[in-house]
C-alpha cells in the first residue's frame, strides 16, 4: 500500500473547510493507477456530517489531509 493511502479508521480534515471526516471503508477498483501498469485505484467511503460519501483516491487525496 502506498504511504499516502488512507486506511479504515483514519481521521481526515477537509482542507477547504477544516471539517473532520472518518474513513469507514476502502475498496479497490479494477482500474490501474494512472501512469503505471501495476497497482489498483482506491475508493474511500467517508463519514461526513452523518452521511456516507464515496470518493476516488485522487479526489480524496486532493481534498483531505490525515490528522496526525
């Protein structure tokens, strides 16, 4: 797993608003990572304001940062 990938249970902060979200599920897609023949893309299910939202890895990594 790439070190930038989020794991279930990670607490994230949305960069734009500063609101916290929780990663509740991770699923791997059949698509390859951009520019590579190996690896698979990831989708994250985030618990945001009481709603579950699915985000692709590229979108999630650009909108959220892990809280240390």
